[in-house]
C-alpha cells in the first residue's frame, strides 16, 4: 500500500475538520484546516473550499482579524465560487456589530461535569426503578336515547332520495 500524498492528506484533514466544526470543536477545526490549507494547492477549488471553512472557523473562535484578512485574500481567488463566497462572508464579518442587552442572551450551562442523577434520587420515584403501567380510563357508556324523542319529520329526504334512485334505475333498465 502506498502512502497518501499531500492532496490526499489535505482532503482527509479537510473532511475531519468539517466534522470537528459541526460538533462545535472549533479550535481543533482551525488546526486541521490550517494543516489542510498548507498541504493543498491554495488556488484550486479544493484549496478555496478549505480556506472558506477556515474563515468560518476563525470567526467561531473569535479571531476576527484572521478571518477578515483571509477573506480579503480569498476575494481575489482564481475560483469564481470561492471569490463570491468570500465576498459574502466579508460583508458579514465587516458589518457593524449590533448592541445587545444581557437579558436578550440565553446562556446554556455546561453540563459536562454535572453528576448523573439516579432514578431513586427523583422525588416520588419508584424504588424498583420500573414504570407502573397507566391506569385504564373507564369507558363511559352513552346515555340511552328515548325513541319517542326522535324527530322523524326530517326523514322525508331519505324517502325522496330512495324514490329518485328507483326511478333512475328503472329508466336505465328500460333504456337497455
């Protein structure tokens, strides 16, 4: 088996970096993307893609000067798609920051170091750990209907429909 060449290593690092980025591990993504960029032909479409991802990774770790500088370089990239994407990213990166109040932000606590709760720790927990099956709901019988209270005068439509159907059937049989 032959050893992978630089472009294969660049592609491997690039794919791994995208996975790291999507998992929120931005620093690892930056390292892998920088390695992939060094191993790839920067003027190629793949080199442009790697560097576009690197811009996003720089932005994610808060390194805006590096992201803006690389984005400006990419706006002169030989690949048209890379140039277009870098110009869009540059417009976002250079846009004025909107002021926000702390109450507008939601902070998500880090639960990595939290203790795992045991089922017995829950209030009212079943000590055996099993779930009890839900109690069946009683089926309510409908109230009986008094036949003397049924309005039979509305049934004239049924008779009309029945007679009309018979006449139509009779006409069709007579025609055949």
